[in-house]
């Protein structure tokens, strides 16, 4: 890193823009894909790029707009003598719940069955046919992370009539999250808190019956990407992107308000740096509903010209930056080089996954770097914490972290403009996902790429 970057980094060190941007974004109600709040957020991203001297365009795309209505959960557990305490009547209770995006409307009355973490083996071991399957948001500690869409897909394939997703973290926080990508799921799905989950697990053991009611609509809608260019006009480009949509239950400050704030702030730094190739900067919509914005972006560009994609999803939340290289060794080299040059820790992992905006590029052979973050000493890179709950609010963010991660992101992109990462061997990528045991879950979730046998 040469000294020409120092003025831009010095200005970024005291720049209030990232925090101001995050504040404005969090003041926008309902940034769920296809809704008016998401379009207002797109305009904010465009304004942020314009303030850096970047001329943005808004590129619309069609999608399935899901609108959250009302959801109810009631449980009736049979009588339990309880050591002679006289409980000779059934227990009837209702619990707070939220519908999960792309849940169809439905009214299900069936036995409740606990399927633990919702892994294929646990679902196969339980008799879920015609029943309401109850699964934790957590995954077994000795196995890979199992995504909620996989759990829902396995449960539906096994004949479950409805799906209940309970938070493994305490705090009275029902979780949300899409059940499918861009279309309705096969069965209704709802989220409940950890505290409710402990009751439901007990009631399932007692042979309880559950009533799951969901009122929701899915209809044709429109979202948009915000795209700009910076740096020299070259044959090859780096893509720097982050999603600006969020679940409608909260402000979406951490997921992914911090990420889009870091990406736009990084673009403001990059315009003042010497770059060896052009950078396409994009704020993409509808990540939470199925990576639709990044898929539309990947379809709109010449992927042969894309040298690499940098996906800022999870950066800016916590103190330590984490780089996921998705099997690309060159990305690990860049992350380690920037870490050494700046004396800032950047941890690196290479396990690929399909559940963020790098995926439409990665499975077509474009090298991908995802910027995430974690707390010091945290062992899991995928602990959601407050995200996907109503506690995902601005007070959890830190302006210093936003500024530092924006500087690191800019330096990573700058290094990539001078690097020449190889194309990803998609056969090797497929083999790695199979080796990691991801294929069955991806197929259940409907995200295994067409043409991959």
C-alpha cells in the first residue's frame, strides 16, 4: 500500500457519512423487497453514490412481492397429572408468532412434533406426515450450518403440514427469514421465540395439537438495483455490492444496513484511489427474499469481464472483519496482505455457501469474497444474534466500526484491481459443496444450480 492512499484514508477516519447513512436508512419503514420502503432505500443509496461523484442508475427487475399479514399459534396439550397436582384438564395456550416470508396463507390444525435442529436425519426419525414440525434456528455443533430453507424443504418433502421455527437465542424474539427464493413455500411457516420454543418442545412431548394460522399474500412486484461505476474504463471490472433491503420486523441495522453503509462509504474512498481496473458498485434489492437483485445484476453484465465480486454482507456489525473466500486462494492472499499492511486482523475461511449475494456470480465461475464480521473470541461465524428479529436496530451498531470496515473494504477492492484471480473451477466448487454435505440441503431449499448433476 503506497502513501497516495493516506489522504483518502485520513478523511475516511473522521467521516461521519457512514453513521449518517445508516441513521437515514434505519428511519425508513419496511424495506422488505418490493415494498415502498425498499424503493426509498434505493433512492438513499443513489444519493450516497452521487455524493461521491458516482453517477448511479436504477435498474428495475420483476419479483414476487410477499406481504406479511396476521399469524396465530395456539396449542392444546392433553391433561397431565403432574404428581397429583390435579391438572386433569388439557392445557390450551396461544403464543406470539410471526409468519415467515413466502409462507402461503393457511389454517393448519395438527399434531405438533419436535424435529430438533431440523436436520434430514432428525426429520426422517420423526413422523412428520400431516403434522406441524418444530425446528430450532440452531445447527448441530459438530456439523455444518443447516439453513432454514433446507429445514423447511426437508420437512415439506416428508409430508409436514406446517413449520414452526423457534429461536435458539433467548430474548422473546421470534425470528423471521424467507422459506424459499422468489416464490411461495409448499407449507405455512412461522417463527417463535426461544422461550416459546421451550414450551412447545415440552408440549410436543406430551402429544400436543397445534393450530397454525397465516394470512399473507404473494403477488407480482418490482424491485431495483442501484448501480454506478468508478475508476478507469477497462475491459475487466471488480463488482462491489451489498444489499439494502431488510426484513420488515425491524430496522435492519445490522442486516444489512451496516453492510450497505460500509459499501457506499468504501466507494467514497475508492474514487480518490489509483485503481488498476474499473469497479462496478451496486446496492442490490431483495437479498432477503432470495438474492433476486444480485441474480438480476449477474444476468445484466458480461460475467467474463467480471474479475471478482466483493459482497459486503455482515461487515460493519462487529469489531473483527471476517473474509469468506469461497474456495478462491487469491482472495485469501488479498485479505491476508491487507491485514498485514494495516495491522488490522482479518480472519479468513474458505467454506462456500449459497445464501448471500455472491452466489449468482460464484456458481458461474467468478471469484468471490464476502466480507462478514464477528466479535473477538467468537467461535461461530454464523451466529445471527439480533438479526432477523425486531431487535435488529441501530443502537447495536458502532460508527467507528463502520468507518474502519469501509477503509478495509476499500483497500481490499483496491488490491483486487491489481490482482488477477483465477476463475473458479465450478466442477471443483460443486465437489467441495458435496464434500461439505451441502448438496441435499441445497436441493431441498431449491438452490442447487440447474445443470449441476
